[in-house]
């Protein structure tokens, strides 16, 4: 049922994208079987997820086959002068494993291998689905609410302007590092997920909950909120990248002026993908799932979260209040996925309800109380942080009660002296 629902959603999105004259997620993924892929690391990350169901010998064979196929494609493209990129080999290996599952496997082994293939393809399809969603937001939402969000952002001290000036001061090195972190978030997610699923090949089954599930649900629900709350971001609404559509060329040197906000028209190209910040939501989820890994994985999860927050603000893609909404959104979705896995109980329902309520209150305050928030930043700013912190505290307290408690060590009876 989940597979049929996902396929139906992808087909509907493909039809919607075709209405605007561009290929949808299915067509984009199908063309990468032959043509140069747009994201080679993403395809190899998908193959890595698929390989959790394989033995180590099969993994080495699959990786070698993918590299050999890519080398063959490179030679042909070099000979004909076509665009150069890699990743076709990874996609061919994933599809080859799907064919092998249908033709050479039976019973539980077939189901397990098909689940691995589906997991790898869903990671790639989720990324391409997001691209199609962003196109639809730009075509169907001509008016954006940036003035409301920029005004509300005064409550936090305009962090996008502050971090933007800091990134400019670091020069090309800082921008390059943050850009790599920002762009390769799916690859980092695949590494954490591969660690979580490392025992699938031995146990011959998937765990009930893992990172990829939350990643996909965030990517599915987030763009729907973009349709309700369309915002393009400071670098477009208040920066040079907005061209003549920008309110003014202010970012990151001059903070926006507090005024009575109103919706503003914008082009049909720029995605309305700011509220909430899904990169923040994904990085928060990555951080949460890396906590039970080895030290190097915990360090990587922390680094990716901090660097992603700096990149989203420093590149002018998001306002500070977007990040607050992104954290609340991520914790609410993660709580819902964990509650679904373990069975809905009173604690789970209460946590998800509270998170959804706080998230809705944040959006409503950005839209209808932005002027009041900017007028009283020393009150509204701490209240925003307190609202986010309350969700964080509720998540930590609830999930801690869900974790199995360590068994208490057996107490040995104290020896008693024999009485004469």
C-alpha cells in the first residue's frame, strides 16, 4: 500500500510538472539511465542504501560494477564530446538488483532485496520530487510574504544579515565549505542511514524506524506548507539575486526597515521554499539520528547541523525565524514517526499535538503579529526561542521515557556473621 501510494504521488507530480512544460521526477530519474546525471553523489548514496541488504562480497561486486559502468560512460561521452558527469553506474546497479530480485530471488529474500532497491530509489526520487514541488510553488504562488517574515525576523536581530556579513568576510574558502555541506546533505543522510541499517544483511530485516523514513516525510509535507506560506528568502527579496523583483538591494549590508508589511509579487522562477527551512529540519533529524552512533558519527552530525544553519543564513536563503520553524517541524515529524513505529500512546499523541500547535502558532505570529514582534524584540525574541526550546525539551523527555532502560545490576546479599 505504501509503494502504491508513493507511486501514485509521483505520477500525479509528474503530470503537474508536465503542465508547466518541464519533466517531472519520474522522467528526470529515467533520463539518468543514459544521460549525464545532475547529482552523481546522490545516486551513489542511493546505491549505498540499497547495499545494506547485500553481503560484503556482493557489495564489493556492486561497487566495482558501478565504477566500471561509469568509466565506460565517461569514455563514450569524452569521445562524442557530451557533458561529463558520473552516477549512471550506480543507477544501473540499483536497477540490476531490482531485476535480479524479480528473476532470481523468491520469498523473503526477494522482498528484502526489493525493499533495499526501493530505499535507494526513494532517496533519489525524494530529491527530484522536491525539485518538482519547488517549480510548482514558483508557478502557482505569484505573491510572496517576505515582508512579513523579514519584519518578524527583527525579533531575533536579523540573523541572516549578521551571518551573511560573516560569510562574506571569510571569503571563498568559507563559502565553498558551507556550500558543499549545504548541497551534500542527502549524502550525509545516506551515511548515517547506512550505519543504522548496517545489520540488515545479517538480521535479514529492516528496523522499524530509521533516518530515511523521517527524511522522506519531511520532504513530502514541507512543500505543502510552502504553498500556504510562500517566501523566497532575503537574498531574493532584499538582495541582488532578486533583480528588479527585489524590494531593495539591502542584504546583507543593511537590515530591512520595519514597516507595515504586505504581500509582494515575484517572478515565476524562484522557489517559494523558506518557511519552514527544510534544510534545517533535515539537519536536525540527521543530528538526532547520529546521537547513538560512534564518536566520529556524532561529531559529523553536530558539524553538519551547525554548518547547515550557518549556510542557510549566510547565503541568504532563509530568515532566522525560518530556522526556528524548521526545528519545531523536524521534531514534530520525528516524534510522529517514532510514535507510529512503537504504537500511538498518550505521550506520543501529546507530543505530536503540542509540536503541531507550536508550529501553527509560529506561522500565524509571523503572518499577523510581525509588526508587534519587531516593535518588542526583547519580548518576542525570547518567546520564540522559548517556544522552540519547549518542543525540544518535550521531545527529549518523551523519547527518553521510550528508550529501554538498562537493567539494574544484580545486588548480592551481604554476608552475615554467624552468631555464637
